[in-house]
């Protein structure tokens, strides 16, 4: 296995991680921003107010996109396992 192949595998892993984590992170960021704006306008500074909606939204995203995430990760893993015989040469 050459350095180029190792870099390609690492790049693929990083991109796969970013693609799989992006929906959850974006939803958490948007919900956090909306709640922060709501807290700033109403001057309600309750610490637990930010966590409950974020957790609920993240759970909803995972419930909706979990099968896609698992399928994508499974496909990537199968591709890696298929590359093992080529790497041994």
C-alpha cells in the first residue's frame, strides 16, 4: 500500500464522518441559535432551557436519518473490506 492509497482512505473516512455528523450538528446549532435568540429577547436565563429542545431535536434527527446513516456507514465499511486484498499486494 502506497502513501497515496493511505491518504485516499483517510480522506474518505474524514469525508464520511463529516457527511454522517453534519445533519445532527446543523440541527443542534440551529436549535441552539434559536433558543439563544429567544433567551436574549425575553431575558429568560434558564440553563436547562437550551438542553431539552436540543436533545429532542437530535433524537428526532437520529430517528429520521438513522437508517440512512447506518446504511452509508455499512456501505463504506464494505468498500474498505473489499480493498483489503488489493492492499496486501
